[in-house]
C-alpha cells in the first residue's frame, strides 16, 4: 500500500526499497508527477531552428512532438493520434509541413490541428464520418511550453506555477549561465540502464559518490570532495545544484583525504592530458555545475563538457538517459575539439557515466527482493534539509523525496520539507 505510513522517518533519511520497484508507485508517478504540476525539459530551440523542424521526446511515458510552426512559434504536441491512439511521429527528428499518422493517415498541422481525414465523406455516399464530426475538437493535444534562454520546458497541466517560479532563482541563474550565449548541438547519446529512474535522479544529486565511485575523477583532479564546493537547492528543495570550484584544493590534501577511502589516486597518468584540462571560460571559477531539475532534467557542466540529460523512465525496471552534448555557436574550432574530447567522460561508454549506470543497476537489483528495507541517507546530517557549502553530503536526495512524497500524496504529517 502506497501511503504516508511507508516512511520510517520524517526527514526522508530512510527510503523504502519498494518505491523503486512497485508498479503502483510507477503508475502514480506518471499521473501525479509527469502528468501533474511539474515542468519537464523538452529540448532546445536550437534543435528546431527552421519552420517545420521537429523533434520527438517524452514527458514521462507520454510521447511528445516539439516543432517550429511556419510563423516561427514553437509548439509541443502529444504524439498520439486522436483516432486510435497511435504514435504519429516515429522519427527522432526531421522537417515536415504536417504530421500524418501511418495507421489511417489522419493528418495534423504543425499547430496540432486535425487538417484532413481520408475517406471523411466515405465512398459513393457510403461510410465515412458523420457530417457533424468536429475536426477542431480532435487535434493533437497541446502542452504548455515555456523557455529559459532557448531551453524548452513543457507541462501537461494548465494551472501549474510559471516556469521561473517552478525553477526558483538559483536554478534559473544556473540555466542562464549555461545558455548565456547561443548553443550549438555537438551530438547525442543514449544510455539504457536496467534500474528505476529515481535511482538516476538521486545519482545526479549525490555529491558524495562522485569522487569515490569515479576513480578517474579523483585521479586526475576533475572532481574531488576536497575542493571548495557544495549543494544549493530551490526553496522547496526539489531541484539541486552541485557545484565545485576549479583548483581549489591541492594534490597533497586529496592524497591525505583519499588515502583512507581506498581510492587510488596516484598510479595512472594520461598520455593525453588535454582530456582532463579545465579551460576557464567564464568569470566564475566553477569546473563542476550539475543542476538537477525535478523530475527529470539535468544540466551538466563537467570541466568543459556541457550537456543536458533527460531522464526517460521506461517502466519500473528501466530508464533511458538521453543526452544532448552542447557547445557555443561562437566557439573556435579548437574549443569544439576540446569539448568533444571531454565528451568521453559521459554517455554509455563514458569514463564517468558508465560507472553510474553500473552503480544504479546493482542498487536496483539488490534492493528488489526486500521491499520493506530502506536506504540510509544522512551524509551531512539527518533532519533539516538545507544548502551546504561542503561536498560530503547527500542532503539533496532527501529534498527530492520530500517533494516526491508531496506530489504522490504520501507526505507524512510533520515531515521536513
Ligand atoms: Fe556519478
């Protein structure tokens, strides 16, 4: 049973394993989170620059078309034919003047309007649709769309708070930092992981694991808990920014800190040191800025690699991470090369991301048989959920669960927020 009594503590420091495995939880997430009052990342304006350009994506399980209309306006449409519920657009991207379902060729405009239906009047006066059939009432359902400097978000709920309020000032500032100049798409990758989607949403909020699981990061000083850094959340603690400053620790300090943690940091060297070199390109000193937006978007700067990740649940036991690698339109070719080099850190075979996939798969697999047992989340202390200016913490995971509980209607009385 999914109710407030499943939480052993009021600070979400204990999460029952059943929440990763119960089909009932998955269904309720789809209804109350993805089809509920949240904003989901859809894609970038830069991906549909010309009239007729479209991309297909998902909001939870709901397939969505994002396209640019002939007048330049961007629409997001539920990718499902009004007739029999078939997916209208099956391609990932393209350019078209209309969207036609292959099943019975019902045809929709770029604004989602139902434009034509084959054999609408039947043949020789027989069959077809009743003359009173209302074409205007059977278009593709439209999502509400909003943009932060070209990053597109959509929602299936009409009376949701404005996107900027939903994100809150710190997250908004991070998105404006990432999208401060026009971006260009360097490529895409997809990572299919046999684990519940929330394990991934936790992973990107989990500062603590990064320098322990990812030996590569520690060895070459890309991400160490000895750096100046921390976690910053929105007022409701549903989103999180994990940040760290470049060159804010020393190899000696790291050696000392990681010696006891059995992380080997001194037995490898790189033949191509450029792979890990951070080129400062902004006024601020951040070399790590990972912004997780509830429920399913992650905006990532790791050194000079820039990306947006979309967490796509695929049932209770599987998730797809769809990642768009970014550069800036005015990057010199050498910098583009450098970003592509550092793209090797992420993606399905990435020097870093490959390990995240394995880590959440083993968490998923081993937690499955024992659904009443719980995780233990209290690095940085249990109790109050708040920003930290240090790195050994997993507090933002409790923020995620707090908002999750509220949306699912399973928030216990007296719980922290
Ligand atoms: Fe990781």
